[in-house]
C-alpha cells in the first residue's frame, strides 16, 4: 500500500502483456531488453520444489525477445524482501517493473527470511547459487548478459527489519546491512564462478549504484569525507570485485570491529568476478566532514553519523543546487549530468574492467543510509534512480502527457555526457534507461511518472512519449550497432 492508498496488484500488468511490450520496443529498434527474474516464482520457498510454470513463463519471455531480435539482459535478484505469492517484477530496456504490493521491496522468498534471516545468514549463499544454477541451465545459452544482483546497498539498507514481523536475529541492528552485503558478495562470486564452470557464452556482473562525490570545500577534512563516501558506497562492492578481494580502507576499519572480514580464500574467490563494470548512475552530490571533525565521529560509536562520518548535500558552497530539481514528489532528484563524464572517468580509473562500463540505469537517488524515510515525513523513499517529468501526473490530456520535453532533454543531455566520456577515452560499453513505461513507484505509487511510455492503468494501453524517440535517436546517430525497427507478423 502506497502513501496514496494504491497497490501494485495489477500495475503495468506486464506478466500478461509482455509480448506487446517487446513488440513495441522492437518496433522502435531497441536492441536490448533488461528484466529480472523473481526467485520466488521459480522456487516459492527459495529452495526445494521448482515451479515449472514459472520457468516456462520466463522461457517464453526470453524466446519472445529473440523472436523480435531483441537481446535479453537478465538480473537474477533485483531488490527485495519477502514474498511467497510469486509476483513478477520486470526491469526493462530500458527498464520497467511490476511492483509487488509489499513496499518497499520484493523478491526474497519469505520462507528464507523466516527460516534464517535472509541475507543476514551465510545459509543464503548456497541457496542463491542453487537458484542461479537452475536459471543458468535453463536459459544460459539464450541470454548474452547477466546481472547477479541489483543494487545491494538498497536491499541491504532495509535491514534491520521490524522485529515483531520477522524472525529475530542476534546481529545488532546497526551491523545488519554489513552482514547482508558480505553474504551478497560471496553469493555473487560463487554464482560468477558457476556461470564460467557451466560454459555460458555470456558476460556477468553485479549492478552497483551511487553518484559522483564532490568535496564541499578544499579542506583536507572534506577530502577525507569524500573518500569515506566512496568507500561506504561504490567501493563497498567494487573494491572486493575489481581491486583486491577486500573492502576499501575506511569501510574495512569499521567492519573489522564487528568483527567481519574475508578470509584469504574468500578474497581470492571474490576478486575478478565481473566481466564489466555495471553502475546505476545516480546524481552527483557534495560531501563534507561532520561538525567537530571526522576523528571525533569515528572514535564515538554513539555519534549520530557513525560509522559513515560524512554529510551529503545537494547545495554547493555558493548556495546553488547541484542541478535542476524534478517533480516535487521526488524532491530528492536533481539533474546533474554535467558530472557524468567525470564520474565515468573516476570509475574507470578506480575500478578498471576489461569489459568497460555499462551504465545500467540512468538517474538519481540517495545512498541507502540516507534513503530510509519515516512514513510520517512528507518525502517518499528516495531510492530509485530516475528523472521524473515535473507535474506529469497533473496533465489532463494524452497529447500533453506524451510531450515530455523535460525528460526528453534529460536523456539527450545524459547521452551527450556519455559521448563526452567516450571521446575522452572512457570505455563505455552500453547504457540502459529507466524506464520503459509508467509504473507504480514504491511509496509514491502512480503519482510520479518516470516512463518513456504513458500507461492507462485502467485499460492497460501504452503510448510512446517524446522522450522515447529522443533516447532511441541518440543510438541511431552514434551507436556502433545499427538501430533497426523489427516487426513480426
């Protein structure tokens, strides 16, 4: 249930309409379709009996993509907690999803959460690998690109859970997100090695998320604050995978006090387990040290900013916002595409990958530790990476809705920023945009629109918006592979 008393019981209804959705993107020449598989649809209990009907559904979805000449990109675990009733959530594209009515997350089988605490337990590692084994053996020769998990900071940031709703765990609440990502990295690594042992002719990675980080001032303290922000965000998963199998320095200094660390064998297992760098590229932000200094924070576990010990801001030292704000219901969104080339260069220099960088989602969000907003506040969960067309939900005519000039401009400028990075020698292998169509956006429901297609949620009809053509035209002009419309009779 959203803050507007809406549910995702039907949403885009893509479970039944995926054939027409694939036909619509193929008609514009979109060459890739990125979606996620629901673990609970395949294994309702997370382990044990396999739901053959669920496997057949995704098989037909993948075959439909191939029929239209669209290459499928599959995520094994999007973001989420606790469902038993198998519910699809698709990320497309372009991306789309049909949201489960249990906000804010879905996809983790409820049985596993109740049995051993979900991602807080090392037991989930082998259960996830077993799930991946089923998927790889069924579809491995049809899917060219895989993501193991999507944005670990987001679903791990939802821990701790309400103790009166789910099985109690002995891990202290503040430490739970760290255990979650620790087990996620091990599950990812084992899944990566599984894909190679099965001989999959495909690339595989983990989807990271975050934004470029700018010191508020030139002070040494703010420089340290920025590095801490990198370590507790992108570096959390990127250093183990792309650098040395271990956590970055500032993060490691904290997790070793839990204590939580990787053995030498685990470091070797994790290091190098990605064929490319996938990043959901969010907005940029300014960072500064806490009042009183960083040392005073890191040495005091009762400090309100401990263990992060940095402050994130959207207003610069000159008093200007970092970028144009989006819809008031998404007040956390700012268009800061000027920083995209610098951000992509930083990724390439810091976490190099032979397969290059895959901008796996466009848009903006806040780190998980700042994104958990009390339902009593006026702000929605600022978790998802998109650019919202201001006041789109208030537009009265279909013609007005389809002329989404602000979003179209955003995509044009973002693609130009990527091209600038490429011209500067950054190896950007591809990009996916959020989102293929309007959908239920977590707690703000249907009131904020992010889609490149308008959806009539009564009839299910879809209509292209101007932004869709702007996005596709960029590929027609600059992509190495031709953008060719495909129509299947």
